[in-house]
C-alpha cells in the first residue's frame, strides 16, 4: 500500500493510538440498554452521558443523536465532533474501562469541539467521584 508521499504503509501502521476502532463502538441495542440500566447518568449542558463499567480492556462509545431535532448534516457534524472528542480523550479516561453513551439534546448543534471536551471532562470527573 502506498502512502501520500510514496512511502509503503503496512497494515499495522494504520491502527494508530488515536483511531476509533470498531471494537470501541457500542453497536447493539442490548449494549445501549445495559449501559442505561446498570450505569449512571451525568448531565453535561446539552448532552447526557450514560456511563457504566464494561469489564473490557478498552473504553467504548455509543452515540444517540435523534432525527427529530436536526437535519442530517447537523446530526453528522455532532457525531463527528463526539467521535473526535473520544479519540483524543480515551487514553486519559480513568479506569475502570467504561461504556459511554452520549445523548445529544437541543442546543448540542451550537457547542464547539473545544467546549465539548471541557463539558465531558468536568462531567466524567464528577462521575469518577461517584464511582469511587
């Protein structure tokens, strides 16, 4: 495989620490329901975080951005920002490894990525005290 500058890129090079791998995603309805049932909820401005320990060697992220609030382009931008936050924050999140479901509420479309990181950092610190 050729990279942009002509260097050969191996398959192992593609898996970077800041990637968002498939095993780091919540995919099944039952996984979302477990987090909602067993975890705790944290309110972070226009977002609600549901957080539960997962017993896996990594954190996982699930996103809920409802169709009734925004058009597709806005929903996709919100989800891109949330995934970007997770990619950068997952190495700094405290143990135990968590399943995090982020639910976007009205007002989420105006939050900048930097503000989003601040909101979630504050919320997870509060949640960490609850867990201890």
